[in-house]
């Protein structure tokens, strides 16, 4: 299975500083996410980033800008889907606590579903053409599966696993979580 790390957003809440490049526990969030994703993907993940210096963030990864700029996170997902063939696991670059175990469970649980977007390109394209940028707006057009909460909990606390860093205050909270885990 392919994978993509979605490095979107204008970083307005960080004063223009890309949030995935912020260090947590001494390592950039982007690097933590890439490590988790690489452990379950069949190849290095694609980095979807619009910033002009995006390719310098992880020179070891292929970096592509959004195919349809200005379409938010759905545009990033669409870019990941159409930038290769077969299923793709998409992970946001601001989730420092996502684990390989959780990603493996999601990957294993997606059999027979479009959960990893293997056939969602046309559905997302229709959604974008209609001006609906909601990341879940196309779900009614595809087969969506969910990982049972009990299975997620077996990987850790869902509030921590899916925690994302959007503001400096979130980073403070993430640092506190990190110290408790260490």
C-alpha cells in the first residue's frame, strides 16, 4: 500500500511557520509521522506540500503540490489519490502521536472498503467540482469502513493517537503528553 503525508495549511496559527516542522520531544512532528507511516507502507510516503520550500523538508521523499490548489485538506487527499495507483494511506503531518500499530490496524481493517481511498478519485473530483471542500463530503459516494473503537483503544488512547497540533497551545499540550509518555 502507498502512503502520503499531507502537509497542508497556511500556518496562520503559527505565524507562517509550518506546524509539521515544529519539534516535539526533540524531533520534528513531520519526522515522527513519516517514521510511523513508512513502517506500514510498501514504499516511502509521498509528501503533499504546497510550500515552495516543501521539497527541502524531507529531500528523501517525493514532494508534490496540490493538483487542485486552494481546496484545503480534500485537495491534499485528492492529490495523494491521483499521484499513483492503488490504495493510499493518508496521514496529516501534524499528528505526532500516530503509531505504526494504529496505522497497521487501519490498513488491515480497510480490506474491501475505500477507507484508504483506492477508488475515491472520481468521487472526490465531483465533490471538488461542486465546491464542497469538506474532507468527508464524498463519503456517501464510496464504501466507507470504520475501525471499531475497541481496536483503536488497543493501540492507545484515541484522544492521544489522533491528537493534532494546530496552535502553539496545542504544542504545549503535546509536550506535556510527550513528557508523561517518556
